[in-house]
């Protein structure tokens, strides 16, 4: 196995750029992951692994296009994470076909990558058929999204759509759309009929846009005590996802 020691090495520079630049990730069709646990998840779920940088003893039988050893300080340089693990690796972006969905979660303008990754992890754990990203959401392949998702990206069907394409997608699936909204006409989430539907959640600061709400068949609200602030988007999503599983 080759050993690299220079920051100027093309492999190191490419991985550093994958971690830092959304446009470059999309152009290359790859994203950056870190840690042995995530690598094990990737292997278990058939993810296509490209390059692996090892700063410690490598795992045996990792099918990858290229594997190299590096000192920890060089791995730290290549990784965008504040506290990198002892391995970073690239994964090919998976192209999901349009799959049938009975239950879906729609996320509009969730801008924090950690929240986005946490929601994806929860949606996958609770068996959502699809998670739809629309509006100005955080990058699905941002390193913080990938780390927070904890392997969900290898398993979860995620659809990225502009707002104007959302309603046609829902119609093809035969799903109604309900928007989570702080509205006097919103129905209590606990009493809503949530079979064969999608529920949309917006950003913590602004909620769902008027454009998306106009596409909804109804609105839902999570009942809370008077005077309470709106919930963190990831917490709100977890509550709604739990109700969708009932």
C-alpha cells in the first residue's frame, strides 16, 4: 500500500476539495466520509467506495479503487471535520430510481447540515419510503450531513426536487401532502389521518414557504403548551415521523 506524506499530493488535494466544495462533489459524483463505523456501514450496504486514506492499521478486504497510508496530520488536513477519525474515504453518489412510496417526508430549506443528517437517520430508522428535499436545503453530501446521518445515506431513498416539481411527484405516487404549520386552521397531529401521505417540514426560522403551503392538502400542528418556542426541526421531524408510522 502506497504511503503519502505531502499536502500537495493530488489524492490528498482532491479529497480535501470534496470535503469543502459542494459543486466539486456534484461534478465528481463523490462525497467524503470519515470513520471506521461509517466505512463498515458503507461496506455492508454495497456503497461504491473510491479512495481510502488510512492513518492507522487498515481493515482487511476493503474493495476500493485506491487505498493509501498517510500520517494523522495529513489526514487531518484532508478531512473537513474538526475532530477527524483515523480513516477518510470517498463514496460514489447513488442514483436512486423513482421508487413507489406510501409514506414520505418533505423537507424545505433545512439549512443546518447536522439537522438534515439527523432527520435522515430518523426517517430511515422509522421506515420512510422517501425523503424529499426542496427549496434551499443544506447539501445532502456535506460532511456534517453525512456524519450525522450515520449511514442512512447508504440506505435511504432521497429525492431532490425544485418546488414546482413536488406536486407532480406526489401525484405520481398518489400521496396527499400535509404541511407542518403554526396556523389556526392546522389540525392536531395526533388526530390526523396519515395514511398514504407526505408531511412537509420547513426551516425553524421561517417555516414552510407560501409556495409550498399552496400545494398542501391540509396543515398539521404539533400540540405544545402556550408560550413555547417552535421546536428544533430535527425534533419536530422525529415526532411527525413517529405519528406517520402508526
